[in-house]
C-alpha cells in the first residue's frame, strides 16, 4: 500500500459533482453537448481550477482544451492524459468528465508536491467525443491525429443547422486569453481513465480494469428515397414507400447482421421520416447504423453485408449508404498496461484485463503514441443515461492509479515509447 495519497480524493469528488451542475437535468443527469453554452461554462470552470494550481491553458483549431504542467525539458514529448467534457443529451455525471477531472487532480497533486516532471504533463479534454450534437463523434482526437480533415469537420451541422465551424468560432471567442497551439503536436504517451460503461467490473467485484484494447466500430448513414402519395387514394402496389422499405431493411439487418455471433453489436439508433405526416406516404427516410465487433475480419464482412442487404430490400425505392466511421479494433500499449496493473496491486486494488466495448478517444491516440486506458466500475453497467453512477471510492482508486502511472512516465528521462509501442 502507498504510504501517502497521490491525490486529494475529496477535492476530486467535490469538483466532479460541481462540474455535473453545468447542464444538470431534472432527472439527475447531464446535458452538456459539444461546443454548447454548457461546455463553454465547463471550460471556464476547469480552466479556473487549473490556473489556480499553476497549469497553463491552451487550445487548437479543433477546440481541444489543453492544461499544461510544465516539465524541465520542453523538448521531451509530453505525457497526455484526459478524456472529454461533452455529454449525451440525457447523459450522466461521469462519462468523460471523470477522466478529465481525475487527470486534472493527478496533475494538480503533482504540482502541489513541488516535484517538477522531466516532460510536460498535459491534461486534455477532447472536442465532441460523444457525437450527439455533431456527427460523427471523436472529432477532436481525429483532427489531432490527422485522421479527419479540419475543413470537413467544420462543415458538419447539428439538428438546428449550426455548423461545427460556427460553434468552434463561438467557443474560441469566449476565451480570447487562451492561446492557440498547433493542431497535432508530438506526444510521448497517452492515458485515459473512464467508467467501464458495462457490467463486467461490477460483476467481478473488481475496482480497476486494465483495458486491453477497443473493439472495432463502423457507422453508416442510410438514405432511402421514394415518393410521396395520398394515404387514402394511392394503391399499395403503386407506392414507393420509403418507410416500408426501411421496415424491410431493418428486419433483414437485425436478423442477418445482428445474428452473426454472440460478440456482434448492431444498432439502428436514429430514424427520421419525411414528411412525417399521418396521411402521407413517406418519401424519404434517413437512419443510422452502429456496428461493432472485436474481430476486424468479422467487422469488415458484416459491413460489406450491410450494403448488400440495404440494396436488396430497397426497391422500388432508391438507397444511398454513406460510411461515417471506420475504426478497426486496436490493442493498447503492453508496458502501460503492465504499469496500470502493478500500480493497482501496490495500492491494494483488485484489477482485471478487459476489452472496451465502447469507443474512446484513446483509440485514435494509440495510432500515434503508446496509449492505454483505466476503467472503473459503474452501477449496473449503465451509461449514456441520467442515472449513470460511479462510487466515490472507485473514482478515487482509478485516479490514484492514474497518478502513479503519471509519476512513472513524467519523470522518465527517455520517452516511454522506447519501451515498445503496440499497434492493433
């Protein structure tokens, strides 16, 4: 067991609950979507806490927030740690926010000890991880790692027609004193704490999940185009009913793709019909597909089959399938994973290896530097819901493990990458 706490657990919990007040919903959750007034307010509060401790804020063209504890060697690749501050419309207090606040607490506790690390320690809050207001998600980390073009990101619009570019400009105007840095600077390593968003840790009565990697994900937008008609006069055999075509497709997709094996995750989460009137045959349907699997070969085959099925069941309507996200499964850095497991053991926490079923920004960072994740349990595995909950002791345990790995990496005289970087 460690003789001295590496973090202030009470301060961490108090600040996490204070952050949850921004965008709080009547049911106890959080609605703090990307680049909204709520996220601007969250930035203001988090930047205030960081500045009090001597950390320096900065941002980039993608609206990522960086809070830097300066190291002794400015040329050494920095250690990034964090997550995201945006939420689902009916999200919880912990998804994303716990990772940012744990990272901030670890960095502040390090600064308070007066121990100046060799390399910069940078707490990061990535822009639009959730993808609830602007699709697709993880725009900030994808822009940072060069996987998505910034010009294309700025053109995406929300349901009200507001573009990412307009919202980004508004965010930056709210912080004229926060300097901008280049998009996509060199990183030594990256670490992210997150609630599991699943039931495995709780079921195993385990406090720390050592994340082995993230299962692969593909998303699509499907457009079905038919023709409007009068519900009372147009014969069934003459109809080009876009909603009927959707019903055929959805049934076939759930049966064929959803039944591939026990590990497949197939979801149609959003459907919009036009004109959406009770007595008009729908002329247009747009729907989303979310497909996940840990085996990239299975994921690719399923993705190809989706296209086949959509075209098979569309007639007499037309269909257009637009891929949005294509993220293969990845494996996290073995040395960082070993450090997480050892820190857990030293602090007396139970730990287990676990694959992430949900996507995270760490997926993209793992392509440019050694990266890893720490999971903590959440009640009933529930997330993206207002009753999402993590116990204070679990939040503190995860943050303490993160702080231990932080100290190990931040004080190394050579880059952590020298120990080996595993790509999936």
